[in-house]
């Protein structure tokens, strides 16, 4: 019997979560070690699956299929292809780093890590699902961990609003997609939820034109498509660090991925009809997100909007429906996932020490947190699309794809990149270079005015004088190091990922062209 | 009308068993003195357990539905499965009432509970209008009393009274409808009526008219809009375990009889009643959800939530297909386990804090992580989130709607579930993120309640995951039984 | 040995990176060790470049020592390195200046480790641009060089470094954005990024080939301007020069040496290697404008330099002035491709890049030497230093003369060649450039006078020391090279010439 590696990947976090819930709440170190073990196992297995993926064979691999509800045609059917296997690896890396970064959580760590595990399982499940029902099952599974983790451990002033907004918005997206998926199921006449079979269903153009928006936009809401993106900044900022990493780094990709799998791959003709609109909206994402990011005063909001902007690039790639665009989108999902996880991790580290996210109050942190500074700078370079890093190898083909379908989009999106460079450089300079404020151990200045209006209350607490700010600890360093190395490695050796994604794209092109 | 008396007796063995159990309870009550502890809860629980096992092994229906007792009852999978549901609900309710100070030592309470359950099983198997009416009354009368059981509590008495008045009123309308049907067709046997209705001799308008009248009675039982007005007050005032029993078993019985009657009597005007039911469904969902938003009392909130949940189940019925009825049944199953658990938690928290306000749940996760967790699962299942049975139920009803070309109904359903999610999330947030008002004093949960809650949770999770296929097979059997005549 | 022999260019390219990685693991306080490793590592590419120079066969058509490995196969982009006379010259320049700059950086004491790491990465970046024969990788290295330079200016620079570094990087990134988009377009239209292939494919791209409704001509024009803009900012061509004075002035000494010595040449190289061969038609069309801008650069650069009182800023403006000649040569080649004049002009342009690299590096270094001692760059503060710093004075005069274009020194040869080539083609521009030369002389002499001659400004007496051995070591090779080229340029011109003749 072949070792059911994908099932192990999916169910290890579930098992770990259940075990953690049974542990006594006071036994913090045991809880954390269980969580760490689970994520290490997952990381190793994900890497294994990734590096052993057979590019030549293409198609779905590591398939497992067990019938679940035969009368409805539902089965537990999992497998990975060239698009999903990098996502599995991404999840493995980001969840691992998320656990590392959360090592010092001391408020009800039992629930924290258990919910984190369930969230991770949901993500793996979606990426590996080849059955439409199963995909939804895992997709919705994430709702309660997301909500609870934000309201229980998020920033005190905004977590209620941010958590509720995020959850309701995402639920809206997923139920709309559910209706569309059910329409596909019913309309196919095959009495099967199996996506491989549904690909061959041959829906009429009318059918596809009507139902494509349901599934695509429903899922794309989770990826932050304009104008349904406003949950993202509020939700991501309100969430605790590890959840922001998971949300922006992986969950948004779950949305885009599902939109691809269920929307584009099952309803390709519908995709062609709606692609121009998606392209326009995605371009707006890129530019609008960048401009809004530029004017933010809260450090975390800058990153939140930056995520919205970069996901726009992924969606542009999808909407081109051509080889280069899809290739770039696949790579960008990975690259951006790592990058934004890194950003949020570092923002969290800064906040843990300075207790503020107000850019105006931060400064000169590279003197006391050099590792964090380097990590953030690398992340910033990636987000600017600087060659030598993964962002460039992902964005380049997206633009090539865009040139072939809607050149204006490429030009306008390029403006977004320039704006991104500007705000990244400015934020880096202000927060990490420049003068270290007195409250964080810097040299005394005359006349420090306390900044901030009452509405900024969430970002600030009372400044503590001469706080000894330490650089990030070992766990954090491992996380930051892993994320940075991944982006550099991919930037210089795109062949580490491109062939795999390409094999997935080839198949999609067949679907798009064949019908 | 088949079978000799012994085999017919076997078929109704569970009902006979319940009658015997009532007798046992009353005798024990008489025999034991006033101040001795009276373990009625345990007695009835184990009694019902035995009946349940008996019913599974001895009283299974044959491969073909058959009418017994002169066409009064129909032994088929639908009746069988629903009976299992009712007995389980009653058993769980017994467990929960064991630690209720006002109820646990009262023999008549359990007797009434059993009689009501008996009525419900008859409702599910009834194949004759008279039997239906009798069964409904047998179910409802004890429930009226049970709702007002706590005589010292003004709210309880008020709720009992309200329930009674409303119930009697709607029953009367329904009876009027029944009499009309008899007048039109000349028989009270369901399937003969169905044949007569389908023959085309009876004008559609008349059929529709009787349908509406009949629906009044059924609508009341399932607390669908616009027959729902009693629900919030009754749920709030009644003893909490009874509210749980009401909201689940009684509603299920209502659905059973609704499904049976409508598929049995009105197959020829199916398009008409599907529209009617869908309107009811939408109204229930919308009104139930939106009014729930404003509630501060958790029992009232759960009442409105139940109204909305009835709406979702009605979507399944409105589809009218075998998948639709099967979906409604699965939903009922999920809902039953979930709501009993939810009300159990409400009961325990209410007993400990003395309040049924949502604000009393603040910090529950610290005071009793287990209770909070159970409530969490219950709310998530109600909202339709995996891996819980409620998710399956929702997906099934929406699939049925889509299959029946009623995409609009499915869309309205999903949009409503967003609204519902909001208020469920608020409760979750209250439990998990707000600090508790009375410090972190632990709440003690009795072993019986722990048993009941665990059973419910296990059921919710299993039917949401592994036993999905198995559960669906059962409900499909039931739905096919409803649809065959 | 074959590993070395077969991949000579790759070794040149990546040795600095390997060294930078090694440095990562050395504790930051072992300053001397760090410096030595950095210096040693930067000498290796120099030795290897000399080996290449010796091996190089000028008679061969096209590129030599090529290596080609698939890099981003799905997009048909390769790691493709190769060298011809033009790029070899510039590689040599880079590998000469880098160790000298590192040696010059010995006076940096603050955070030596990151400084050296950045410097080494910078060297790789620059070498990459000169060595790459694939557009995508060309772009990668083009951008890669920006980040280390940004940090070098920002962290170790002068008072106004924040503004200067930000302006530098934003300006350059903005310019290269167009380049990026144009490269993407080329990739889309031709399916390849390979430069030698594109030399053949791109100019002949069929008129019927179009993109989304736009005819090929339009697309080529857009791409042309995108390329031109990016390179024009780098050179810099007037009026895209405004980033330069601040960047050069605020950068640390070694940073300015590299900035003026090599980085500006990336732009010129871009013109010669890419713009002229890929867009011959468009280049010819706009050659006149380019010549005009070149002339303006020469004149205004000189005038601005003359007006400066900050020594370093003066030298910065002189770079604009000198690079103007490079552009004049390029403009000539654009207009008159294939003629003898064009060949001479381009020869001059390439040589000018080399000589200016030497002389400007030298000038910046000397300014730095003085600043280290006097902590001011204000020309008015000095006076009569020749009396107390004879060696420095002599060296300064030498390098200044090179900068001025004194016959017998390198600058003269290159400028002469450019002028000789441009004269028949752009006579007016050339004449005006001569006027510019006049002003060049003016500012050079002004600087010399203010610093070295006149009465000794007493406050410096006894306060500043003579050049030390290390500094001599830095400046000496430059002086030797300048002199050699000035007297006997054939060794280098020959190499350049052959390459130029092939392409033009």
C-alpha cells in the first residue's frame, strides 16, 4: 500500500489539535512541543512531496480516493498537481514559522495552538482536495479558528470589529461559491462531486457564463479582490501575529487557488467571458492597494494593504488565461505568501518590543533589532519585485502574460510597483533607520511631543522609558532565516519551482483550449 | 391492512414499551415515600434505551411499507427512523433533567414526557387523518403542561398557557381542514385520500384551500412563520430542558407529519405546495434570523434561531424531491443533537448564574472550558460550519433546492446563514474573549449532563464526518418511504 | 583546472559573492581579517580578468568564453555569459577599481563587516551587467547593483545621505521600470531573451507582427525609448542627471569611486551594447537629439563644476561633463553606423569610459584623502597645501590633468577619438563641446589653485599629514595606467577596436 502521505499531512494537525485540547491548560511547554512536532512533521512531509513531485509525469500525484457518500458521488479524494504542490510547501513553511513566532504566547496557549492546528489542517485540506464537497468541507473548516483566534488573541481595540468583519465577509464569499459549486454539481448531471470528472462535464456556455462569477468571485473574495477587499486590512491587522501570517500568507492563496480550481478549471468558457473584468479589478487591486498603503500611519496596515496589492498580481496572472500569466500567478502565490508571512512576523516582533505600530513613533530600530531589520528589508525588496528575489521571478511572467491580453493593465500595474517601491523604502527608512526614539533606548531629544490622536489609541500604549529592546530570539531568527532564504533561493534558482508550476499550467491550458 | 395481531404488536412494541414505562414511573412514584430520592431520570433513561434497542432490532419495517391497525398506522422506514429520533431526544432530555431541582423528583413530569414521546411516534407513523389528529393532541397536551410545569415560576405558567391557547387554536383550524378533506374525498385514510385527490375530480382550488388550513396546524408545530409567535415566549418561560425537547423532537414530529401528509395527499399539486412551502421557508429564515439579532436572552435567541432553522428544513421540503426530504430529515437529525446540547448548556449555566442573558456567558471558556466548547460546537453546527452535522444538513438542503431548479431559494438560504453566523459568533466571542463577571469560578456539571452532552457532541461530529454516508442512507430510506404511496 | 578554465567568466562574476558569504560567518569585530579577506577576494577577479585578457583573441568574431545554462527555462531565459572587446575593457575596469576601492575603504571603522559584504555584492552586480548576454539576467544584475549602493550611501555617507540615497534609488528604479517592461515585451514578441539572437531577430521583426493592435513599429519605438530612458538616467544624460551630484557627494569615498568609476559606465555600456544594435533605425532617427543632449551635458557639466565650492561636488559634476563625450560618441555611431567615423567615435566612447573611470576614481579618492584629514571639502577653506603636502599635491595635479585631458595622459586619447569621430557628423555639437572642454580646463585649474596654490592657509599647518603608504598604493596603479594609455594606447585600443568593428 502506498503511504498515504497527503492524508498524513492533513490529519497530523487535526490529531495534534485534539491532543493539545486534552492536555492540562497549565502544561504550556508540552502544548508547544506537541504543536512544534506536528508542524515539523508537516514541513518535512510537504517538502518531501514537493521535491519528489514528478514533473515529467505531470497530472495529479499522491492520489488517494475513498468513497464517502456514494449516493451523492462524494468521495475523500486527494491529490496534488503542479499548482497545488507549491502551495502545500508554502503552508508547511508558513505554519512552521507561525508556531516559532508564537512561542511566547502565554494567554491560553492550549486553545491558541489547538485552533492554529485546525486552521492548518483546513488549509492543507483545500490544497489537496480533488472532490468539490471535500474542498468546501475543508474550506469552511477554517471559519471558526479564524474568528476565535482574532477575537481572543488579537489587538484589543479592533479585534471584535476586525474579526467579525473578516469572518462574515469570508463566509459571504464561501456561501456564494457554495451555491455555484452546487449548481455545477447539479448541472453536470453526473451525480459526482469529483473534480476530475467534473472537468469533463461540458457545461453549456450559458451555464458557465452565469455560474462562473459565483464560484470565482465567491472564492476570490478570500483573496481580496477589489472591491471586496476591505476585510483584509482590518482583519489582518486585528489578528495576532501568527494568524496574520497564516491569513495573508496562506489563506488568501486558498481563496485564489480555489477560484482557480473550481472556477477556471471547471468552467473554462465562463472564465474566458469574465476574464477582462477580473483583469480590470485585479489591476485596481494592485494600484489602489499600493496607494492606500502609502498613506497609512500604522505599520501593520501598510503591510495589510500591501497584501491586497500583491494579490492583485496573482489575479492578473489568472485572468490572462495564458501560459506566462498562469505560471507567474502560481509562483507569485508562493512568493507573496512567504514574503507577507515574513512581514507580519517582523511587525509582530517590533510590536512585542515597542508596543506601538505607529510609524511616526518608531525609528532607528536597526540598531537594536538588526536581524529584524534585515528580514524586513529583504521582504521589502521582494515586494518591490527586485531581481535576485522570488518576487521578480514571479512578477516577470505575470507581466509578460498581461502584455499579451491587456497591455494597459501591465502599464498601470507597473505604476503600482513603483508606488510599492516608494512606500517600502520610506517605511523601512523611517522605522528601521533614522534616529532611535528616546523611549526605546535612544539618545534623549528635547521636546518630545506625544503623538497620536484618540483614534490612534489602538496603536499605542503608554511609552515606557528606556525600554531595553532586544533583538529577536532564536526561534524568531530561525523563522526569519528560513523565510528569507526561501525567497533568495527562489530568486536565483527559479528552476526550483518553475518546472513544477509549469506542469500544472500545461494542464490548465489544455482545459482552456480544449473545450 | 395486513398481518396477524402478534406481528402487528411487534411492530408497535416501542409504543407499548413506552406505555409500560409510564406505568412503572407512576408506580415507583406512588410506592416511594415523599422524601426519598427518586431516580426517575435514570429509570426512564435506561427504559428508553432498552426501548430504543428493541425498536432497532425487533420493530424494523419490512422492505415494503405496510399499513396496520386498520390503516391507522403505516410501518415504514420513515416512521422507524423518526421514532428513533424521538426516543433519543427523550432519553437525552431525561439525562439533562436529572439535575434540575424542580423536575427531577417529579414522576408526573417523566410520565408526561413519555406520553408526549409516544404521541410523536404515532404522529410519524400515522396514516389516517383521525390518527394524525389524535397523535398531535397526544403530543401537544402533555407539552402544554410540561411547559408550564414550574407552577411557582410566573413565566413558566404564562408560557404553558400561551402554548396551549396557540396550539389549540391552530389545531382547530387544522381539524377544520381535515373535515373538509373528508368531505371532499369521503375517507380519512391518507393514501386513499391521495388517490382521490390525484384522480382529478376534485377542483384544485379546494385542494389548495384544505392544504392551507392543514398547514396552519403543521406550521404551528414546526414553528414556521407566520405560526411562530408562540415560540420565543414559550421557549423562554418553559423549563430549559423542555424548551430543548420542544425545539427538537416536537418540531421533528411536525415535520414528519408534514412530509407524510403533503407527499401522501397532495402529490398531484406538488408544484403548488412547493411554492407555498418555499414562501414559508424564506419567511421563517428571514424573520427568525433578523429578530434573533436583537435578542439579549439566550433562550429567546435560540427560539428565533429555531424558527430560522425550521426555514432551512422547509427548503428541503419545498424541493419536494427525494433528496429534498432526505435533506430535511438529515437536517433534523443534526439539529436535534445540536439543540438539545445547546439547551442543556443553557440549563446548566442558567442554574449556576441564575441568568439566561447572553452576558452571563461572558468568560464561560474560563469557568468551564468543556461547557463553552460544547456550546461552541453547537453554535457552529447551527451555523452550518464543518466538521459538524449542521454543515452537512445545510449543504444537503441547498443541493436539493438547486436540483429542483430553485436556485433562488438556495441563494436566499445562504445569505441568511450569514446573518445567523453573526449572532452565533457574538455568543462565541462572549464566551471566549470577554472576562467573566463572577471571576473564574468553576461551574460543576453533573455526570448525567456530561453523558448527555458527550453523546450529543459525538453524534454531531460523527454525523458531520465519517457517518455522513451512513446517515444519508438512513434519511434517504425515510424520504423514499414518505414519497411512496 | 578545467573547472576554472571552462568557466572563467563565472568565476570572475561570483568570486566576490562567495567571499561575501564567507564574510557573513566571520565575527564583526575581526576588522583586519575582514578587510584582508575582502581585498584578497577582490583581487581574484582582477587576476582572472587579466588571464582572460591574455587569452582573448581580438580577431574572433562575436563573443568568447561563452557559457550558457538554462536559468528560467519556462520563459526561455538563460544564464548566458560571454565577453568581447567592449565588455572585457569594462570588466577590467571594474576589477581594477574594486580592490582599489576596498583598499581605500580601510579608513572605514564603523560596521566594517556589512560594508565589505555590500561592496562585494556590488562588484558582482556590476560585473554581471557587463558579462550577461541574456536580457533577463542583464536586468537582474542591473537592479541587483542598486541595493548595495543604496545602503553604502545611506549608512556610511555624508550628512545629506538619506535624501541622496533615496533619490538615487528611486530615480534609477523608476528609469529601469521602463526597461523592465520593454524587456518583457521583447520576450513576448520574440520568445527569447538571448542578446546575440536578438541582434538578428529584433531589428527584423516583421511589420505584420503586432501586439494587441499596435503595429511593430510603434512597439519598437516604445521599447527604444524605454531602453534609452533607463540608460540615460544611469550615464547620466542631461537632463536626467539630477540624482548624481547628491549621490556622489554624499557617498563614502570608496562608494563615489565605484559610483563614478563603474556605475555610470553601466549606462554607457547599455547604449553601446543594446540600444545601438537593437534599435538602429530609431537610434539614427534620434541621433541628433542625443548629440545635442551630450553637448549640453559637456557644457553644463563643466559650468556647474566651475561654480562649485564643494570639492567633491565639483568632481561629481565633472563626471557629467566627461560622460557627455561618451554619449557624443554613441550619437555619432547611431547616426553614421558602419562608417569609419562611427567606429572611431565608438572606440573613443568605450575608451573614454575606461579612462574616465580611472581618473574620476582617482579624483574622488584624493578628495577623500583630503577630507579624512581636514574634515571639510570646502575649496575656500584650503590654500597653499602644496607646501605641506608635496606628494599629495603632485598626485592631485597628475590626476587633474588626466581629468582635463592633457595630451600624454589617458583622457586625451579618448576625448580626441570621440571628437575626431564626431566632427564630420555632428560638427556643431563638436564645436560646442570644445567650448565645454575649455570650461573643463577652467574648473580643474580653479580647483587646483584653490587647494594647492596660493598662500598657505595657516590653520592646516601641522594639522594634516601626508599621504600614507596605503593611499599611495591605491592611487599608484591608477596613475600608471593613465600614463600608459596616454603614451601607448594601442594595447587597449586594439582590443576595443576589433570588437567595435565587428558590431559597427
